[in-house]
């Protein structure tokens, strides 16, 4: 407005630079009738008269008055726009009061020690941007102050509550992705082979926080299984790989490759894998087992060296060549120990030397099958088949007989029988005459060999062959020459006994011993002599006819003698006659039983009760009662574990072998006594050692340990944690155990003694280690040690110690 009288121009209403930064008007001045005009341009100076205001905008932002809330998905790329602060100011934007700058800063976070959030703001555009990696942490929240200020110094500030939203961006990870395990092939089902830990760095506690551990693949299907425990608060799963099927483990070839998988429950689900290589430690669990405890075979005595006799076979349940390669051997033999041999690889038994039925008609071999460490044995009874390999024999190659010409029909010319060692020829000898110039003169009994006068003899000397054959296949025969001297004298010395003399003598007959005074009647003096049959000069006769025993008799060597006694006239040598003197040797008990050499044998723990575990044998060449041997146990086996058959010498197992109550070996001393009168006992008592092989059974941790135990971190060393108990059916060293913690306790914070008592070994600190997974192994002290394993968890509870 203007003062009309004075000409002052003054502001009449409020000015607004933003609406009109300048005003132009014309002022006029009138003096009387004269007026003048002037153009006036008024420029306004801006002032900061408005404070800026601000709001946030974005798809994931919500505004409630002065408060704003935003949710940001983790792991967005750097530069991603979270939202935008939009500012307004009534001041002209070309002025200081209207030029705006945006700001954003962290006001508060909970918990306070949590990580900062990588977000910022474009001060010009107001865009809230991702400036680094965003990683969700459970329970973490942020409060930011955001706003806008103008260059005039006026500003507006609001609160923005910012939270990260979890995204399934990280797969759960195994602590170790490669594992190598060695396990004994006799490990029991349910044994923990290896433990695994799998953690998800998302640390999610909702649906993503669930982790599943499973077996993705196995080169031997069904051999293992998995058991796991999830701790969702820290998104960690602990799993144990368990042996599921020992048979599949034992029968596997090469290493078993198992792939473990950890999978979260996100969408999409993410997973990772770890590989386990399981090496099976092959053990010698089983001794070879023969297909039969006793074999029988027969072979002719004429069998040549290397002739097949029998085959023994054994199998070994161990699966590896190291322990199931069987070697056969001969441990003992009744009689000659070199008569047979066995192929160590095939078990084929063959003849090793010449056999003779007449010397020994049967053998019992003790054979062993060994895998290099463990062995078992069986028996092979071999009977020899007698073959016709011995021709019948006369006691002399020739005989000379004197027969008076006047001898009548059935006059005995010669009484000599042959002997045959072959049993197949017993009672089959056939006698005949060959080479007789006149077959009508003499006759021979085909069964006894007795030669008699058939018709009157001519006055001449002649010879013939007395032939004997055994009737066997092949037909064997022999002969002796009989020289006949026909005398023309009217009479000859006549023995008092017109038939053969016969006498029986025990083989124990004393030497010298007069047997008989022979008498013959003749007109003049006569002289007696032994013409034939006096083998080894066993007998002697005086010229006067006194027959004596000059050397000891032995029934086992020769059972009879046929002595041709001749009486000759001292005046006329043609006057002679002959008579047989037959001596039968009687068997007496003069031989002591001789034990066969068997020093030791092996018995396995699961030997069947009543089975034959050894055969002791004594030989006695005497016949009858003197050759019947009775076996007697002298010492050893006071517990009655074994039974010795007194008649056969077979030793059988009478009780089950039990490692808890029995020893590893037994010495059994026995003697042999024959049944003769008086009886004779073996000169040396024999001892046989039984080595017992006990099967080692694996220990079993039973009952299973408590799976999870909590202990305060203030627990003192020596504090009891848990008692592990072991069940083991073995005794001795096989039943003594050693415990150890094999993994899960790197610093040795826990200890276990050999009773299975687990205690705290050192001071614990939850802030250093909050959880332990203790892998326990127990092993026995047997030579072929067996073991068992188990796992349990120890959680250290926090106390206010910091």
C-alpha cells in the first residue's frame, strides 16, 4: 500500500516468496492537474520459513505415523534399494530453505553386541541402499533414525524399525566331508562306526532350522544305518553311522563307500554331502572245519607209490584269502608214519612207500587242516586189501626120503605142508606131483600135501617135484624136489611111532630143553639125524635120538616146524627110515604193548560233545588175550572233560568246552596193558597234549549308555559322569577289557578307567567347549582281540563365572 500524502510504500499483507518472488507496480504522483508516474519493481528476499517433512516408501515398508517398519530379505545384492525417504519443504527448492539433504543412522540394536547392518542412504535421492552382505542372525533387531534437513538448518527425524528376513541361502555343512573308518569284520550290529556333525550357518529356528541327516548312497546296500540328534537352537545335527548288518559287512569285498547327506527343510531344500570309506579289518575268526570227523578208505597192498587213497576236505568260514587258505598235513599215523602222504593244497592222500598187508593191515591217519593260525583235525581209517603177492613156500627146497621096497600102499613117503602169508590164500593151497616117471607109484593129497605109496616101488632111486599153488589171482606156486631112495634091504629101522610125531611147545619154552628121546628098532646100532626142516638150527638131536630145543621159539616169527628125523643103520647105510617130527609153537604173552607216537592235537571250542578228538593206539603182536590191549588213563583231566575208551583207545569229548572254567591245554597220560596172563604193560607211559582253541566273542556294552548327560562347567576333576558296563561270555584274558576315549575329546577333558567309569579329567569351560560327543571303545586282551564301541553326548551347562 502507499501513503497518499507522504508517498510511503508499505507492506499491507504477508509476503510469500514461494508464490511471488517479486512485485511490479506503477506509482503516480499528482500535483494539481499535473501528474507523473513511475514503475516500481519490488524484489523479495527468501526466508527459511518451513521445516521439511519426510516419509518412507517401498514395497516392504509400512508407515504408522512417525514410525516406519521395514523387512529386508538377507543376501540381497549390494546396491539394492530397500526403500526411499521422500522429503517435502514449502520453501523454494532453489533457496537454502528448500534444498534438502537425506540422512540415515543407527540408533539402537539388540543385542548390542550383534553385527551391524550394511545399509545406507543416498543423501540426494533418499534411497535406502544395501551397502554390504546382509546375513540374518536369530533374534537380532535394528532401529534407525532417518530424516531430511534443508540447507537453512531446519530438519525432521523419524524412527525406522529394520528387521532382516531369513532366506534359505546356505546349505547345511558337514564339519568334515571326508571320513575313513576301519572296522573289524566281527563287529556287532548296532555298533557306532563314525560320528558326524552338520551345521546350518543360517541358524534358523523356524521351518528352515530343521536339518535331516540320511544315507544318500552305499556301495553295499543295507549294511549301515544312521541315527541323529538335532539341536534346533543352534541349527546343528549330530549323527552316528551304525552297523546294521554284520553279514553284509563280512561278505563285502573291498572298501565300502557311504555318502552321507544333510538336508534343510527350506524351499528349495538345500543339502550337502560327506563321504565315508569303510575298510573292513579281516579277522581270523574261524578254524577250518573238515567235511567229516572221520574218513574211511581202502587200498590194495600192491598199490604203487602216488596211488590215490582218499581226499579230505575242509572249509573255512573266514572270507579273506589271508585266513581261508587251507593247508593240509599229516599229524600222526598208527604204525609207519611214512606209508602215506598228503597234498598240502588239495588234501589228496596218496601212497608214499611200498605197503605190505602181512606186515600191517590197517592204518589210522590223523590229518590237520590249518589256515596258518587256527587248525582242526580229522581221522582217516585206511584198510589194506590183501592181494596175492606171496607164493606158498615149503620149509626146504628139497627133501630126501628112504622108502623100503616092500612098503605097502598108503606108506607115508613125505609129509611136508607149505605156508602162505597171504590171507586171501588161507585154506586154498592145492598140492600136486610133477616130474614123476611113473605116476602110478605115488599119490599126493591135494589139500594136505601128504605123499604116500600107491603101488609097490621099483628098486631104484628117483626124484619128483612136489608142487603147491595158492589158487589165487594171479596164481602163484612153488615146488620142492623130493629125492626117493628105494632100499632093497629086507628090513629097515622102524620108529616106535609109525605116524608122525607131534608136540606143542609154548614160545616161552626154556633153552636148552629136551623134547623127546626117539626110539627105532633095528638089528644093529643106528644113528639119528635131522635131515630137513631145522630152520635156523633151532633144534638139535644126538646120535642116540635125544631131541632138544637149542634156540628160543617165537610164535610171531614162526608158528610150526616139520623136522625130518632119519634113522640110519651104522652097518648098512642103505638101511634107513624117516619120520616127521612136527613142533607146534604156542603163543604166550611175551610182548609188551607199544604205544604209537601221538604227542598233541588241537580241539576247537565248539567241538561237539561225544565226538572223537583223538585216537591213541598201542600195538601188540601177541594173539588172543595177549594181543588184546586195554587203555588206561593215568593222570590229567581231573574234571572229566575227556573219556578214554579202554577197548578202542578213542578219546571223546564228554563236556562242552568253556573258557570261563577250563584251561587252554590238557596233558593226558595213558598206558597200554594187554589181557594176557600175566598181563604186560607198556614200558613207557604216553602223554598226549590237547590244545584248546577258544573262540573269542566280542564284548557287548550293555545296557547302552545314557545318550545325553549335562554337567555344570564348575564340575571338579574326578566328578563322576557315567558308568559303562560290559557283558562278555569269555574268561581269562579273553574276558579282560581296556577302555579308551577314541574321539570327541581333543583336550582330554574326560577320562575312563578299565572298569568303564567315565569321570571329568580337567576343569571345564562352557565358553570354550559347550558340548562333547565322546566315542568310547572297549577291547578285550585276547590274542585275536575283539572290541565294541559306543557314543554319548555331554553338555556343559553355563554358570556365572565370568
